[in-house]
């Protein structure tokens, strides 16, 4: 019945004007729908079968994108209530919880999706590394990816301050003081971020504008470029196809009557386009359906988290009562742990080198080996180095998160130190 | 269609159902709020009570909504009435909570005061547990009704509040225990212990009570001597200390503190030198009439118009016109009216009426000397590792060992380093703070009179 309704609507002038193609029934229409729809044209009309396999990417990049969309949606709704002023921000959180329709669940979704996005962008980056997806011609897209990772951290960090509770206030105080350790520019940079020497009204408005305008726009732009380049670089990275032999070419060129659309042109070393059309499937419905399903799965996880766990909200920010220990957001706790050893080396040199190394990676490691293969044996050295750095980052973050108690002293999470009595 | 796509339809069904269920759950959870139950209960009750069709229609029209008192001056939004719907309806007197009527609110109308300014708790919250404040990350849970009088002190002076006897009693215990000797309150007091300006916001009643009984039990290493008082007095002291919230209220509420009461009148009476012409309790000048029982001779109206213009009320009087303002006139009138039913001299505390010895005794109390040196200077307060028998020295014999000038110097300079009994142990925690700049010259002289008087009469002490 739905089908009949849809067909009736499509047959009207209005229906035709909106949906140029309609539900495709022929291969021609399947190609048409991907090409003519704004929302689908980021993808070619046909994709390699590998793209449909979950294990190719584990859906990590797409999940990151979906989380960004969920964050944008919930974030815009939250903006209808939020006032970036120290007198109102915390009260806004209370109003969201107690009187705004669906206010709490929106805030929960936004909070948990933000944490998940940091996690999934990082995982996506690991996937790109372990499948050597940054090899030529995709070097620059990897660099854009690094930019998006930093933007994600920036978005999460700037949003962290907005509830204006103790957690927010002191996490941002600690986080921005790490920036202050940079030589020469550190203090200036910190001042620029905070609009003062301490976190206050001007820091809140700066973080707010960064969080809702500057960083999201930058992210949208970079995400657009990122996706566009994935498509222009011939889709997902995959192992090189065997070089076509003379016979293959002859066979491929034989049926002159059959033409392949421009949209199926993949960049390659040979002009052989249709060497194995069997490996290509139509984006609609094969890929699009799977993408929609992945969105629903992402939404399910975010909703479950948001319904059963409330976003944290501590006491209202109190500049004279620092908690002990004051911790940065979890994704900076590895950094804070390093800073505890040495402010300069841990806070400046190591993170600086790491970001530089990430950006330089595709230009240093450019031999096309193991592309599109998980943990390829041909890349043992690169994989070992990356895994060591990754493990170090995880270990440091875990130590900073659960093994650090008052005064940043080591403690076992199941045996927390007794709170220090206040000085009398 | 390819079979692999057909398989996806099952996934669409499963995930679609899941997302659907979750969205419905989220909305149900959001829409189901406990205050709605209480409002429904209230409406049901109103319907049952309705005698006329109009009343019935009125009750049926009662909207189900969050009710709130917005108090920008107090920086509060109190939504307590979302559950406590009938606080202003006397016909709900004695009803079980939350639908009970709140008696005695005529002088503190809810639309001007809300609820949390007295009761504390979390006004913005709309669930019972969160609103009553017994949740993590909310440090002002509802005040136990036992201590509710502490809230009065936010706007009123304890002495002006006969309705809050515990508050006045707590203040008396506070003064007698000499807390001020070590602790600063509103900028005045010693420096040995921490300031008390907002200790009532930082600590709860249980902590304070325990602290007064055995300070070291809640603050390890505390040198504060336990306060020896009855349980009722300690409870009153707790109540009084809870009132030190350090809250900055807006002008309207703070002005209650200057509402002319007998205390303010007493101060004015002393300042303006009324005692030069008028006598109270047999002391003072004789030019004007005695004032002990002036309230029996005249009413408030007469007294206040007399202050405005004495000659207009009593032609030919020699009393000058003082140009008091309205507030001052009301305060003085209140004071004079209060004289009949009070222990005059005790209440008056007009320095010029007192002997230097009595004034000295008051100074001893004012600066909290008793906190360490004991009531009447008998000592006995422990001070571990002090050379003086591990105690703060008593003051009974002090006039034997020091001249008045030496004593004055000792009080003004204080003594930071206390001689120790055992050099290896930690120095004694209590010490004498300097009082220079805090104590007035006249007060110091009066204090000398008192200290000298402490020596037992008729005994010669041999050293």
C-alpha cells in the first residue's frame, strides 16, 4: 500500500519535481539516483563489493560522521535553551533536567555522543593506519583526517566548559594550563583562549562561540573535503588489482557496443575500466541501505546510553574550591599524566612530535605495500612503531584516569585514598 | 533484487523497532514526572470537596503544570509548589505531606520569599529527592526543622527575634564560650582558628555538633577545646553557627536587619547620651523624668511624637529636638516600650551605666577570652606541650605576676611562640593572638579592672 501511495505521489507534478528519479527499478535508474541526489552524490553510482563488507572498515568513519550529525541535531536544540553566561549556564542545566521537555535526554545524547565521537574518530584513524589507507594517492586525505581528529578534540573540549559546574571549570582550568607550558607562546596562547588569566565569563563566551560556530563550520568543511576525496581517490583503499595482461585488455576492449559511464571511471595505471564489472555493485540499494542501518545502530547505542545514564553535573563552578585531584577531560589525561612527569617534555615536546609525526606519516611511509589489508605482514616496522605509540597513549590515559588520586598520587581504583582532611 | 539486500530488510525491521521503542521510552520517562501525580491527587481532592457545580468546574480546570516562584532578587527559582500545591490553602491544614498547608506565612508571602531561602534544598528541582537536596553534588540539603530558626538570622538580628528563642540562646552560648577569641566572624576576632563567615554553608548540623563536643574527632589534630555545655545549648549553638552562611542577599532582605528594634534603640539611647538627663533603674540624670515605666504612662503614639517634637507634646519642655529620622524614632520607641518587661540593667548594657568592673567583664566576653582562659579566668583548657602544665594558663593570679602596663602590652602584642615542655615535640597549637588595633583603649583599661578582680580576696599567694 505504501508503494502505491508513493507511486501516486511520484506521478504528480510536485512529486516529480522533488524526486527526479524515484525508487529505482532498473540499473540505469540505480545509477541515476546516486548521481542526481544531493545526499547520495558523494558516492559513485557503483562501488566495489569490498565496500559492503563490514570488516573492510568496521564502519568506523561512518559512525564518526553519524555521531557528528547527532551532535549537530541535539546541539542545535540545546542552543534554544543555553545562555553562555556564568550566572545562567549552570541554572540552564538544572532547567534542562527538571522542566524542559526531553531536555535531559537531549543533553545526555549530546554528552555521550561527544565522548563516543572522540573514541570513534581515534578508532577510525587506527583503522586507516592498520589498513594502510594513507598510501598514495590518499596522503593528503590522511592529513585532513588528522585535522578532523584535532577538531573533534577541540569541539569536545570547548563543549566541556559549557555546563559551568565544578567538573567543567576545573577540567578546563587544567586543560588550558597544559597549553600554557608551551615555550614563548604558551602563556599568550592560554590568554587568547581564556580571554584572561583564569577561566571566567570571557572564557565561557569564547568557548561557546568556538563550540557552536567556528569549530563545527570548520568540521563540516573538512568532512566534506574528506568524503569528496575518498570518492575521487577511487573509493576505499583496496589491494592493487593484478596488472591486466594483453589478453585481458583485448577481451575488455572487445565489446565496443557496451559503454561504461564516466561515473565508473576509477583512477588507475591502466585505462582498463571494466576489467571485472562483477566486482562492482550499485550503490543503491546495496551501500545506501547498509549505511542507513549503521545509522540506526549508532542511534540505538546513543539512545540507550542517554536513557539509562545521565550526563554528569557536579556543583556549580567554584573558583576557590579546586577538587583534588583536578582532572582534564579523559582524552587529555594521558597528556596530563605526561605533564606530571615534566611540564615541558610531557606538555609540549611529546604531543608536538606526535602530531607532527601523524601529519608526516604518509609522506615518510609511501611505498604502496599492504594497502587495504589489515595488519599486512609487509609493513611490520610501521605497524610495530604505531602500535607502541598507541599502547603508550592508552596506558598513560588509563593511568591518568583511574590510577591517580589526590595530589596526583598513585592509587588503586578499588582502594581510593581517604579524602584529605581540610586544613584547620 | 539481490538476496543480500533482501537480508537487510530483517535488519531494518529489528533496528527500526529498537529505535522506535527507545524513542517512546525516552518520551515516557520524560513525560512521567512525580509532581504530576501529586497535582492529580490534589485535583481529585478538590473535585471531591466541590460543593457547587462552579467549584467543580473550577477544580476540573486546574492545569497540570510546573508551578514556580521566580525570585530574581534572591537568585532563586523555587518549584516546590509543584508538589506542595496547597501550601497557601488553610483548608489543607494538617494534611499529610506534600499537600499540607504551611501555617504562619502571612509575614513571609511565598511570592516574595519562596521556600528555599528558609528551608534550603534545591528549588529548581522537581523530584522529591533532588528538590530536598539529598543528592550527590548538592551541598545545601533541606534544613532539619530542628534548626529552622537559623534561617531567620539571614535577615533578622537574633536579639530582634523573640519568635526564635533558640537563635538568641545559640548566640549567648557562642559569646559565653569565647569562640571569638580564636575565630574571626564578620572581620572581628582572633586568628588562631579558621574564619567562621560561611562555615554554616560549608558544614552541616551533624558535623558542627560533633565538632563542638570533640573537635579532634572530625578535624584530626584540632587544638580547639571541647565546648562544655548542655546538649540543648550545644544544639542552640549549632543552630546559631548554621546561620553563618555568608550569603549576600539583596537590599530588600538585608534591610530587615536595620528594621528598628529595641536593640537598635538601645544603641541610639547610649550614643545620644539620653542618660545625661533621664535615669533608668535609678541611674542617670535627674533633669528629665525616669524612664523605667514610661510605657505605663504613655502609648507608642505619644512616645514617638514626643521624639519628633518634644515641645509639641509637652509644652514648655527643656528636652531639645534631636531631628531623629523615622527609623530612629521607631527604634527608640521600641526600646522604651521594652523597658517594662525586661531585666532593665542586664538588657540595657549601656556602658556609661555600668561599673568599670562590669564593663571589663563584658570586654572579657566580647573578645572571647573565655574560649582559652576559661570562664572567669579559671583556665584548664588543654594546650599540649605548653610549658604551663600543657594548659592555657588561668588568669586568677595574673595581677600578682604582672603590672597593669605589662599586662596591657602582653594583650596588645600577643604571644606567638609559647614556651614548650619538650623541645622535640610539636609546638603547642594554641597561642595568644595580638589584639592591637582590635581592642579599644577604654576597653583595655576596663579589662584590667576585671583581671585584677579575679585574684581571690584576702589571700596572699606565696611563690
